[in-house]
């Protein structure tokens, strides 16, 4: 199971939000590249990066910070936030991003996502962000009337690398990962699922790791790492055992 340490970007800083609320941001540093290098030193081979400003603006905002991460991190970077056009996605792939994460466009323009996944197999991840089981978009500012399972099934045969499932109600709150909902989504369709939102410590990693055979590809963790509640090296070791 892949453990993805997260770097969320707001105004060039490394931050974490509570429940996706931009007004509830905690700043953890002003050098994203240095943070990426520290995660690499701990053994991370994947990194999950989100341009939070971009998610709300609908276009990349923290490009300079992302580029500094790409320069300092020797592993693979998965990037989301404001990627809503073919040109935007392909620009990042050309710059060395391993996977682009697309959320809002997956709901509003599914044919774009399918075309991108066909042309770039294994490089497109669909973000399935949920609030009370319904898909949220526009940086989580808007909630649709579409159940998460229905959105996921639209992309089963499109060449998408994985689904990124986030329980917004737990994100950044250290409430524990919603293992039940993540597992239900993995079993409801055939794409691998990455868990996100609420990871509080090693017990969440331990709860998810046995379910790789059920379709859980990985887990994203942010605040627990920054607050010292989760040791990244330990989490990576546990993930590698499964």
C-alpha cells in the first residue's frame, strides 16, 4: 500500500485545512521544496500535492511552489488543484508530474477526463470528494446531488489510474480515516482507491493496509505528519508490508 505524504499549498506556503475551509488553514512552513526533500529523506517514493488556491480559482496558482517540489523530490508527484483543461493537465505531465488529479472537471466534463486518461494511461486520477456521500466540487465549496459511487463508475473503463476518495467531514480534523466508506467505494467498482481525510495515526494505516486485495491502493496523510502524531518512516514500513 502506498503512503502518500501530502503538501497542500496556499499562497506559496505549506498548509493544512480543516474540512476544506480556506479560512481554517494552519501554516506549517514557507518552503514547499524543503518539505518535499524531508519527506524524501524519510523514505517516501510518492508525494501528494494540492494547489488549494488553484482548486478555488479553477487554474494553477502555486505553480512556482509546485516546480520547487518537483526539483527537490526524486520520487513521483501526484498533483491536484485547478486542473480543469487538457492544456493544464498536459503541461504538468510534461514538467514531470507523474499523475494529475482531476475533480471538478470529472463531474462537469467527464469526456475530457476520459480523453486524457486514454491519451495518458496511468497518469490521471479522478478525485471523488464526498460530503455525506455526495460529490463535492469547486474546491469542496459546492456539493452536487450525485452519489460518489455513480461518479466512480463513469470512469471504470476509461484508463484512469485510480480514484482518490476524500471524506471532507474528516479532512484535517484527525478524526480517523473513514475506512468503511473507502472500502465500500473500492468494492462498488473496479478502479483502485486512494483513501484521504482524517488520518490520525498509525492505527489508520494499520486498518487500511490489509485491504489492498479489496482495491485500496494507498492512503494520503498530512496533518498527522505535521503534528507529529504519525511517523512517516513507520507508516511507510507498514504500507510496504502489505
